[in-house]
C-alpha cells in the first residue's frame, strides 16, 4: 500500500464512525497525474445519487504531457464515481439519511495498480470537542517527551 493523499483535517473536524474502502473511476491522464503526486482530497466529500456513490470536489491536476493530436483537458474538480458493493451503498445511504451524518474521504492510496479511497461515515464535531482533542494531543505529546 502506497499512500497518495491523506485528509488529516477529517480527524480533527469529524468524529469518524465507520470506514469503507472504495475504488475510483479515473481516466488514463488522471492516473498519470496521481502517480506524479498531484492529487488532493482535503476539501472533498462523498454523496449518493441514484444508487451510486460519488466523490465531489477532489482535485487532480491536469497531466501536462497529454497530447494526442489535439490538446486533451478535463475538469480537475469533476465528480468521480466510487466503486462500492450495493450492500455497502445501501448501508451508507441509510446512515446518512437517518442520522444526519456525512461521508468523508480519509486516505487515498495505491493497492497494486488501482487507486483506492478510504471513506468514513462521520459526525461533525462541535468547537468544545475540537478543544478537547487538542488538549488530549498535548497531554500525550508531553507524556512521550518524559
């Protein structure tokens, strides 16, 4: 497993409840750009539409060397389809609708030659929860130094 991108902010902003692994549908130029490290999942989220799961607002920089007679280009922030089993999609949809949770990507990595996204069903933290997280982090850091 080779890590491509990580959404560290997700652990701070959200309480992560349940995790899923999903494949992602990409074009050849997008894969080449990802291999160069031009991929970000920091401001994106997942949603379900018509029984399919999508990733919105993920950023993949345009591949500079793509040229096939004419200059190819694609929308670098387009919605990308996620590959999940139908049972997983139904489980996610049920939790998102009934408990008012959100679907947040936490990691992107290579599994063999495929790009995988780790998604988490998450509940937004309140300001006092974030402060508590920072206090706990400071305490553990202080204990490690001693």
